[in-house]
C-alpha cells in the first residue's frame, strides 16, 4: 500500500514493484527523463503522479501498464503507433485526478476504447464497458 494518502499517487517504493522494476531502475528512468522526478510532499515522500503516466503515454511508452498487468494492454500497440494522433492531458480533480485522452482518428479511437475496456475489466472498477 502506498504511504501517500492520495488515491492517484504512488511512492517509488510502491510503483516500482507494480512496474516490475527496482526503485533503482525507476530512478534511472527519472535520470534519463523518461519520467519526471516528482517534488516531495509535505510528509517528505515523493509521489509518482498520473501526470507522469500521461506523459509516458504521450511518448508511446506503455511500460507501466504492461508491467502491472503482465502483458501489453488491449489497444496499447495501436495507441503507440498512433501517438501523434492522440493527446493525453492530466487534470486535478477534487478527489485526485484524471487523464483525458482525445483523438479524432478512428483507428486511434477504437484502440483507446479497447485500452479503457481492458483497464476497467482488469481493475474491476465497475464502470460500464459499453
């Protein structure tokens, strides 16, 4: 369980095993600029934010969901190929945050829907998949 109280934030120690990497590897990704090193919170912990995940997706990097689920999520390969046609925007909300995924490309839109259905089913969110 993350030491962070915010539902959309993970500490490096909780994110690394979910991604199937060590915290050293996570720090390596930060040093290479693949993900940003987040600022420290008031409690002294750093948190991995949905905004960083959105940035990774924007660059066609779906490593974290691949590691979390043990396979490439449905739709992710096409989303990688269509990255120029998809935008990802992180927005803060009262309860945490969300990532808005937008595209006007029909092939990319189909892939986004496949990806979201996969996430809903895997995480058992109870959201509609229709």
